[in-house]
């Protein structure tokens, strides 16, 4: 969860790095001794991390556009309070 502008910038930079890494891995030939399945696992791990980072970035941006944050249950209250503080 991104809490401030500094963390947003760091997360944006990390997402950009992951995107570049993903592209580089897709373009480079498979090293000798590395099985295709292992390359796919590498790519899947990077994609999953990139998806998580992009979701956090989108959530942070969306919070700046919202004026009402709603908790529909007690279990959502802590998250809603954190979002209000941002």
C-alpha cells in the first residue's frame, strides 16, 4: 500500500524497471542449460510483481480522485482509515 508521494515515485520507478526487465528477458535468447519452463516461470514472476505494482499505483491515483471513502463492514474499517489519512 502506497502511503505518500515519495513511495508513489519509488513504486513507479520499480514498476518501470520491472517492465524493462520483462522486455529484456523476452528478447534475449534462452541461455544454455536453462529450460524453457524455467524462463516461463521467470516471466510469470515478473509479470505478477508488475501487476501488483501497477494495482498499487492505480489505487493511489484513484484515492486522489475520491472524496468519499466507505467501509461497508468492520473488517474494512482499518483499510478505510488508512485511505482517509492519505
